[in-house]
């Protein structure tokens, strides 16, 4: 269960800390930091994981370690993901990313029935307002999560604004034949910052 997993992650974190403390080899230190960060993430300590990786990245030659850089980027996404509203939990406390479409739809129907404004028509104004707001939040979350592209990007750690930016970029690439402007480079000029300028 959850306690067994937490015990596992605590042991991994302790082992990684010992390796970091006693190790003198930089490469092994980076591996230990990655494993320690993974353990911290397993314990829900996303900011600590990011700090650990950031400290490693400040060491000489660390930025050349692609695995460490990738772990740092993943840690950034996980921290952001942990700090944003959980759309799955808005629909139902029982949902998470592993929910399939049928489970999502079933949970949505149950929540929508519970909070439908018609059920609160005879209640006081405050209850009606709360029900209408909750119903709107549930509908919004469900609508977002039932779009496969949005859901995939959301599950990857993008926030709502970034999801919309990613979809807009994909749309522009499809419209432009996948080239994204002149020559496929931002700025339209062969990939040089600011493009070409005629004088």
C-alpha cells in the first residue's frame, strides 16, 4: 500500500544521501542525486527534489550530463504539476491520471447530477451560487480532460495556458505544412535570432 511505498522511497532517499555524502566521484554523485530526487518525488517532496538536482547542476561539467539535465526538467514539471489544481479531483476525488474514458465519464455524470443547479432551485441563494460554480468547474474540467490532446499535455505536466500554446503551435505547423513559417525557423530567417534584416 501507500505506507510500503513511502518506506521504499525513504530508504532510497537515505541510500542516495549516503552515496552523495561519501562519494567523491562526480559522475556517481550525479547518479545519486538523480536517484535521490526520484525518491523525494515518490515522497511528494517536489521542491526538495528540484533543489537537490539544481545543486548538482551547479557543479563543474554537470550541465553536460544529459540524464541530469533531463531529470531536472522532469523535476520542474512535477513541481509545477503538484502546485496546480488537479482537474481529475475536481471531477471526482476518486480519479487520477490512470482513469480511462469510461471511469471519467461515470464520475462526471455522478458529480454533474450532484451539483446540477436544478437540484438547488429551492435552496437559498448562497447554496444556488455555490452549486452553479461547482457545476461549472466540474463541466470545465471534464470538457478539458475529454479532449485527448489536451489531456495528454496536461498529464505531461503542462498547465492550461501552456496546453493551449502547444495546441496553437501544432495548429500553425499543420497549416504551414509543418514548417512553422519561412524555412521552419522562428523569425523567418534561416534560424538566426531576429531573422535576416535587409539594409
